[in-house]
């Protein structure tokens, strides 16, 4: 790929803002989704069962056609487009067809093995009724990996053509489907017997909502295929040029993403003997942290990856390091205030969900875990960018090796911390918080290892400026935290919404002011980019 296909820092920022818009939209809808689901089902055994069942379809999608396929497909597809458009579309057709068939086959296998998976691996310590419900929900949702295997590759194709808006909007569809499932479907389904029914809501409605999410995720992107005049067709041919190369690059990435999924499965198994609702509280805390992560890092990583791949292909390592350093500075600048803000305001944030089946105990439990997850936001954010830097260099093995080491460390640390943190008989400060802290600490170490290895490979990544700015941003974030604590002491007992709104305004103003005071460059550049975008001066 020629250097002309690579985006400048300004163009990457523009693309990132479009992706950020998608993640912000998804984040708002995701927050609404968590609020609705939480109030409908609380920290119940039914929601525990749904979340555990949902993890297996998610695992299949991630392994077959998630980030693994996009990371390996985009560089090869982009290079092939430069020389042969027809062959590029044949490659896309073959990869999409093979991914869909693989998802279909694995889904059928899981449907058969679901009782064994639930009873022996996921929920060994749960009652038979909860296990049976999990099996039913899992089988029902196994259609989603097939649909996502198609829509996931469509997302990669559109991004490689420089179209980011529709893929960004597609992310929101996951939340819209589940919102409709919880708000409209669950209440009108016939009441279920046993743990599946929580108040007036049937948890099977969430499974139907998950299926709707997958359908909407695909449909919203179809206009983009028409715009680029896509020439896709069923083509189950693994011998086409480029297919084996995609699979070879995908293999290590699949292993790396599988490692991440293992951590989720371990969390399900370790929370099974805890108080009912413990996994829901842990997952709610992770979801809230992940909303912040999407805005901070996933948007930047998604926007910068095609450009890093283009610069790597062109051999322009100076440009590669320049774009990478800018991305790293940006995510660190945003990570530190997010970390401090979540730690200080975690109670009011989770308190917004309180009502219906979501009790004060549910709020305390999720806030307890969120404080520990927040410690690792900088690590999670750096991973989103650093891992893509390796993929752009066509090196998918290094992140996997580090990821495997991190996964093993996470499991060991989880087994230790669940015995040291929290009260096993309590929901409000249960031992599940040890799982959150283990994940946060190992992620920070994983990011540090990847940074060190990347520096050894390509040389200095403008580290002096990056780390100097990061240290100043951390100092400003700590000052912001002190201001938030003081604000909460002055305001006293008030509504969670008021604390969040006032705290958000105070936090942003104090952080930006302190960042300008200590000389963080991003304190000027990031607001200016947002302002220019708002005035319509940037167009994609």
C-alpha cells in the first residue's frame, strides 16, 4: 500500500472522532441498556444465568470473526486492492463464507454439548434449575455468532475503505436489541416457572433481544456495502490467494482473544459458589468500565490501525512511530482522569441504576468491583493501541505470547485475591472484587511488556515526550480527584444524577485547567479538535 493511503495525524484524529461518536452513542445506549436490564432483573440468579450463557456465543464470535479476523484481513485485503480489485473482492467473499460456515458448525457443536459445558465447566456449583436455564438460553443464542461472523467482516471491509460511521453505529445495535428485549419482549412473554421469571419479566426476552442485536448489527451496515459497490458472494474456497495468509495471521490472534475469553470463563466459574448475583455485579462493573474504555481507546485504536498497516506496508517507520506516539499520548491523556473519576464517583454512577429489582445492595456490590477495575483503565487503553501496532507490523504472535502469560498470571492472582479480598457471605463487598483487581493488575503488566517489546523492535516511540505528558496528565487527574472528593463532601447527600452531572462538569474543568497549568499538549489539541468537528470544519 502506498503512503498516500495512510492518514495523517489530523486525518486519524478526524476518523477517531467519528468512531468516538459511535462509541459515545453506544456508550449512552449501553448505559441505558444496563439501567433497564438491571431494574428488570437486579442481581438475580436469572441474570447470572443469562450472562453466563451469553459468554459462549460471544466466545465463538470472537474466535471465528471478531477482532482476530479484522486484524488479519484488513492489511491483506488493503494491499490486494492496490493491485487487483476483483481478486480483493474474491478474497473478501471467501473469507466471509468460510467464517460463517465455521460459526455455524461451532454453534451446532455447542448446542449438543451445552449441558456438559454448563454442568462441568461454568456453573458446577449452581443448582440444577439454574444450570438448565443457562443451557436453554445458550442454545437459543447460538444463532448470533453466525450473523455476527458476516457483519463483523463487513465492518472490517468498510473500515478499510475509510468508512467509519456505519461500523460505529453498528456497535450501538448490540445495545438497542437488548434494550428492546428487556423493555418490550421480556414483559410480554408468558411467565416462566422457577428462576427464569423475575417480577414481571421473563429472562428469555433478553436472549431474543440478543438475536435482534445481531440482525440489526448487520442491517445497519448494508448501505455502506452499496456505497462502495461491494462485490460479495458465497465462495467457500480456502485455496484462493490470500485466504491461507489471512488464516495464518489470524491463528495467533485467535489464540490471543481466546486467552481473554478464558478470563471471563474463569470469572464465571469462580463466582458460581458465591452469593447469587455476584457475577452480575462483577459483569456490570466491567461493562461500565468498558464503556469508558470504548470512548478512550477502542475508538482511537480502530481509527489508527488501517493507517499503521499502510505505513508499515510502505516501510515508512518514521510515520508509523509518529502516528503511534500520538495515539498513545491521546489514550493516556484520557485514561488517567477516567480512572480517578470512576474511583471517586463509582457509587453515584452505579446508583443511577437503583430501582425496581436493582437494590441498594446491588449498587454497593457493583460499585465495589468497579473501583478495582478502574485501576487498570490505562493498561486496558494502551493494549487497544499497542496490540494493533503489532498487528500492523504483521506480528500477531508477540501479543499472543504476552497475553498467554498475562492470562496465566490473572488466573493465579484471581485464586489468591478472592481469598484475601471481601467477605464470602456478602454481596456488598464480596470476594468477586478480587477478580476485578487481578484483571486490572495483570493488564497493566501486559501493556508494559508490549510497550517494551515494541520499543526493542522499532526503536524509540517518542517515549520521552509521551511519558512526560503522561506523568503531567496523571498529576492533573489526581488534582481532579481531590476536587471531586471535596465537592462530594460539600454537596453531601443528594441524588446520584446530580452528583454525576456536577462531578462531571467539575472534573472536566479542573482536569483541563490543571493540564494546561502543568503543560500537557493534549489539553489544547483535543478540545480544539472537538470544537472544529462541532463547527463542521472536518469532513470524512
